[in-house]
């Protein structure tokens, strides 16, 4: 295909569409072009030729740095404006018709008010720039669980990133043309090159606007993003579509859009299990998605590292896809010792953002190697040497890379209709209280575990790093409607699944001892926990004997968890699973306060689970006395 473009008339730009596009897409592009007034409108086809042309444009403009082809072929480094380095939760809005539908955990603005404000912001916002039309599919094109969208953007960096993260091209547009529903995703960096007086101004390496909006309109399936060129603020197929808007679609259609990784676990005898797992940021999510087993015969393969869409299949089971086509991973902390599969994935064809640059043209970040190079150019373009007291890479530096390059990618990662889910795992970063692993007694107990996840703050979110925050289902920043209604939706999904529902587990790799050290080695040794989970999924007499009931859930029986060779003492093991009834009663009080913030919308099933937890804690305390 060729890139088609049109030049604006003096009264404003109009897009010349490819042959016979969906009429509503053409009308929308015409409307946006007339509002934003770009110099040209380009309909993207996702071809290699187009990719190369856009890359060259960005290189010529100084917005990308070509990395050394010997070390990192086909790879580039971008440096963002220091004001545009992460998701902006305070400027992310759910604009539902009814304020209560957004709930207390979302920022709400009346949709008519927000559209009026953003229409003023978008007016003329693309003068001097190109408007790119990016039709894309989330999930395999035409798949039963897949969805379609069109993003309009004035950022070629965003277009190249969307090529990696989604499936861009003619095929999604043809499905839209045939009448398939689709999501509108409008984006501008908000930095026109021509002012209202018609004077052209020079561009900058990372155009953005100090005023940022990421607005979602659930009822009309629209996303309007203004001012940021970074990550999930601008790659609208990711958190905005795949979670915030998709969670509403999922509620309406009876499925689940989740902030979950997907893995395939294979036992030494060849039995396979497909697992979905929800972890807040900085809680070992990518490490689990790309885990290298330390147990002989056990293998973990990657299906997805961040998002999963789950829907009941014709067989009654829950099936899932990874709707993304690439990984948008946090770079700092990713190294050969912590995540070798991730390091091997980014061998080439990768866009790095806000990493440091080595003197020989490669990238580096904290945690990539044990020892820092003696000299670097940091993420802001300044000289850097060890001991300066500031990081060389931004803490939220990223890599954007095709998922197919991952050495642990599973052969069924792009299965047209997904894979059957055997278990769901919830996890967070907790130094105390939460055991290494436990199994929910049933689906409703599992929903309670997911609803009460708490974890430490991360660099990707605003707030004090290290502070404890509630993050139900790891969806707090991403649920597109009232969180309590979301919990109720999970309960209803379980009712439909019945006895075919996946088992639910909770893990905590970050339990600390009284001396402040981590009790569990983590990383590749997390396979030992997965081995116990797999045993529980077998449903045999032996698997029943591998577990005992505890106050918080079902936990491994003595000797059921393989810890051979880890050097763990009996005291370490006891601390990993210790349950302090007094501390947990306080935790239950905090949960009650948390639930109270949602009023009477909290499902009765979760209130019952809280009451049952208190009763079990009281019994445990009585036994201890």
C-alpha cells in the first residue's frame, strides 16, 4: 500500500481517504482535520516501507537517535520532555454520563463539559503537523475476543509505537468498513508549529503541552488525549482502550478486561496450564511473565506481560487473549540477573525512551548491569558519571518491542480465540501480613482477595514512592467505571462460570523477616510456588494432601512446597506464612473503611467475605491463646 495524504485548503484540512473506507471513519477524520488544521492527513497502512519513512522523518527531526547497529540493530532512543515522563493519573478522566458510574476512585467530569473544553484545546492544535490515521486491532485481527480502533495522532513517534503495540493496517479498517464496532481514539501533543497569526515556529525534540488531558467517554467508546506524547497517555490502544474503555465494554458484554499477564506453565510430564496474574506496577509482573525456571523439567512461556481479555467459551470455561502485539516495559531494574528473557527480547527493533546512552551508541539503565559504565549521556542529554547522585536513566524509562522477539514466547500466544485459563493469581508488594502463597476457598473468596490487594507506590504513578496504596485487581488507575460495580461484575462472571471457573490464588514475593531482609529469593525460584499451584489444579488425592486450611485461605501443607537448595531456615518458612490475628484484625478494619468509600454499591458477597474473615481470625486468636 501507499501512504495517502491530502493538503489542507485555506479554510482547514480535509482528509482524502483510501478507497471505500468506512463512511463514519472518513466523516470523523474530516471533522477532526477541520478542527485541528494539520498540514497533511496520512492514512497509515502499517507497511515496512511506511515504518522506515516515518523513522527517517523522526531521525531527520532529531526526535530519535539511531543506536549502534552492531549492538542494537533497528533500534532507537527517544528523550522526552522532563514534564512528560509517565502516566498522569491526576489528569486522567472518566467522563460517564452519571458521576456515580465513574465511582470514587476515578476523576470524573461531565462528558459535555469535557468535550467542550477539549474541543477548544484541539482547535488548531495540529497546525504545521501531520495528522496520522492509524486503524488497529487489539488482539488477532478478526479473533473472537479481539476489538478494533482508530487512533488519530500528530506524533510519528506514537505511530511507530502503535505499530509495535497493536496490529495496524488495512485488515482492521476492512472489518470496520464491514460494520464491526470500533473505538475512536483522538490524540494530539498540543504543540502546533504555526500560531494563530500564521507564523511558523521551530519544532522541539519532544513536543508536548504543560496542560494534559486523558479523557475517556465510556458510553460513546471514545478517548480524547491532549498534551502528552508519553506511554499510556498517548499510545491509546494500551491502558486507555485495552483497560479503561474495554472494561466498560466487557461489563456490558459479560467478559473481563484485566491488567493481567498471561503465561503457559508446562510440568515435567508435559501437562500444560494457562495462568493469568494481576500485579500492580513494580511487583514482579514482568519477571513472572518471562520467568526462567530453576526447577528441572518445569517451563514457563510468555503469552502476555500486561493485559488480558477473558471471555467464557463455548465449553463453559474462561478463555483469554493478550490483546497487545508488543511489550511496553519498564527498563530500570531489568537486567541479565533479574529478567534475562527481557534482555534477550530487546536485542533489536526496539524503541527506548528515557534510557541513558553509552559512548559507543548503546543504551543503559540502572539494574541493567551490576556496574555502571564510567561515562554516559543521561536521559536528558547531559554528561553522567557514577557518583553524581542522580540516575542516568529515568526511573520510568521504557522499551517498546515486538512480543514475537521474546525467547520465551509461547507458540499459542496469538491463538485466534485465545487459551483456556486454569488459574488466576493476584499479588502485591507486602513486607508483612500477606503469606507467600494461598488459594481462595471459592470464586467469591477469590474476588475478595482481588478487591483487597494493597501494594507499594511506584514511579509510574503520582504520590510518595513506597507508600502503601490499595490497588484492587491491580486496576485502580485503569477501571473505566465504578470499582464496586466492577467487583459485582466479577461475582456475576463467576456465577456464570460455575464449577468451570478457574481457581484463584494470591502470592507475595516480598515478605520480609524481622531483620528486614526478603525471606523469599524470588525471580526464577518463583517456579516453586507455581509448581504448588499446578499440583492444586490437578485435583488429585495427592494435591488435596498438599494443602491445609488457614485463616486467610488454603496454604501449602508442611513439606508440600519444594524449597530444596534455597537455604531457607524453619524460621524463614514460618515467617513466610505467619498470620498474626491481631494485625489482620486491623487489616480487616482498614478493608471495612475502604469498602465504606463505595457506599452501598459494594457487593453483599464481599461484605460476607469480610465478616467470615473476621470470624476466622477471631477463632485463630482464640486457638493461639
